[in-house]
């Protein structure tokens, strides 16, 4: 009964701790670089040639959904025309083709960054 009261504050405390450590460490590192006279352009180094995030999300989501649809279709064909276990065919082909779709999306995202 009492464990429910402890779990939620622990989860929120852990999330807060991770964000606090991330932002405070990043701030201290930047202040140390500024004190040493480093150029401020190093903070924006990785943000100059990246594709907009909405393009990446839409591309990966579209390929993921196409992979799930293709996996369902292939699983249906395998279920109807083979003697394989239908309980194993559907999850296996759906996860496989969804993974292939995400891998293709990763490679296409790299090509978006080059353009």
C-alpha cells in the first residue's frame, strides 16, 4: 500500500535529477570555455547543416507505417499459402519489415543532411 506513494516521487526525482545534471554541466562547460577565450561559434557547430526535424520525423514515420503495412500483407500471404504457425508469422514479419523501414529511413535521413 505504501509503495505507491514512494514510486511516483522517485520517478519524478530521477527525471529532474537527470535534466538538472545535464543543464548544469553544460552551463559549467560553456562558462569555462568562455573564460578561456574560446569562440562562441563552437556551440552552434552541429546545428548548421542538419535537416529540419519535421522532415526527419515525417520520413521515418511514413516508412515505419509502410513497413508495418507490408509486414501485415506478407504475413497474410504466408499464413494462407504455407503451413507455418500463424501466431509467429504476424509479429515476426511486422517487426522485421518495420525495422527495415526504419533502417531505410535512417539512410534517407543521412542523404537529407547532405543536401
